[in-house]
């Protein structure tokens, strides 16, 4: 049986982590490589976009351990999965928007955007 959170929350952290991992490391890169207009194609880039948008900041200022998704709470994982699913469902335009957020928080967005 998988690891569960403490208290009344019975969500299975192992299941949430597997879902996050699948979306970020398989689904999103595969979708981006098969489509047009995606700003990134590599799994670690999708991880950055999801986690930065989760925290509204550079994720590594909020998560101590690596890999980061193994150190998120159940609530954080649910929200991160929602961000990843939004990119999957709504496509390249949402990925561009969320990538711009991430780059802005990192001070890497050029003045033209």
C-alpha cells in the first residue's frame, strides 16, 4: 500500500507522485513533441513550469529536497497535477503563458515579452 498523508487526509501520496511523474516526464513532453508552438519539449522544463507556477516563484526557494515532487504535500501535488493537466488539455498557448510566468520569476524574460 502507498504512503498516505497524516490526519484525516487519506489521499495516497504514492499515487499522486506517480500521476505527477507521468504527466511531467511522459505526457507533456510527448504532447509537445507531437504538436506545434510549444515553448519547451523537455521534461525538466515542464517540471520547472509546473512547480514555479505552483509557488508563484522559483520553486527551489520553497522545496528543500530533490526530486522536488517527492517533497510536496498532498495539496501541493493535487495543485501541481492540475497545472500539468491544464497544459495538456489547453495546449501550447497555456504552456507559453505559464512558461513566461516562470521565466519572469527567474529574471530570464526579455523586455519584449
